[in-house]
């Protein structure tokens, strides 16, 4: 009888301890969820790999909370503010890096586009195309030039709207197409166009 009674007392004590952890665990998970939601969209755009880690931890805390493992949920949730803060710092660093890269691109790419345009105009007026160039290649470069010019306009518009990530994505396409066009024209391709994004 005494053993059974002490077993009941222990069970009640455990249940009380668990229920006393439910409130702080729930609050910690909710706070972490809200803090993450505030930066998730921007983080996904700039630092998607870091987002996966935070999302995984948050999902784990939610799963522990759902199954009543309040201590585990609380422990995981309490580590999340530091991870979310690091995520915000990573976003800021990535934005700064992209802004610097954009500044370099916006200084150099217009000159490359202008050089392609000038060469196309010269070739279009020529009575005879140089060796290695034919009408089909010239038409391809003309079409590429049109898409390059359009994409560069879109990139500068995106940058003007503070969408540096969008501007960089469009600029990457411009770099690639410009390098192809220069190759078809037999012109040297600047190192910046062949470098990784």
C-alpha cells in the first residue's frame, strides 16, 4: 500500500512538473516562431541555407511541444533567439556583399553592353563580314543584345527598388549573355564576366 501511494505521489509530482513547464515552453516556442516569421521571407531570399537550420530547430521544438515533451521544447526554443539574431546578421552581411558586387557590375556592364552594341552596328553596316562571322551569327548576337539590354534595364529597376537580390539575379543573366555575345563577335571577354556569380 505504501509503495502504491508513493508511486502515486511521484506520478502526481511528475505531472505537476510537466504542466509547470508547459506554459514557459509554449511561450518560448510561440516567441521564437513570431521572431522567425518576421525575418523568414528576407532570409530565404538572401541566406536560404541558414534558414533551413533555424526552421529545423523550430519544427523540432513544435514537435516536442505537441507530444508533451515540454523540457525538450523549452530547451530548443531557448536556443532559437540567438540563431534568429545570427540569421539577421547574415542577411545584413549578404546584403552588403551584394550591394558591393552590384556597384562593381553597374560600373562595368553598361560599358560591355555598349561595346557589343557598337560592334553590332559596325558589322551590320559592313559590306563583307570578317572571317568567322556570318549573317546567322550576327542575327544571334542582335537578338542577344536585345535581351541583354532588356534584362539590364530590369536589373537597374530592381536595384532602384532596393531589390538587390532580384537585380543580382538579372545581372547574372546579363553577364552570361554578354559573355556569349562577345565570344560570337570574336571580342575579348572581360574577366569579370567569366567569374562566378
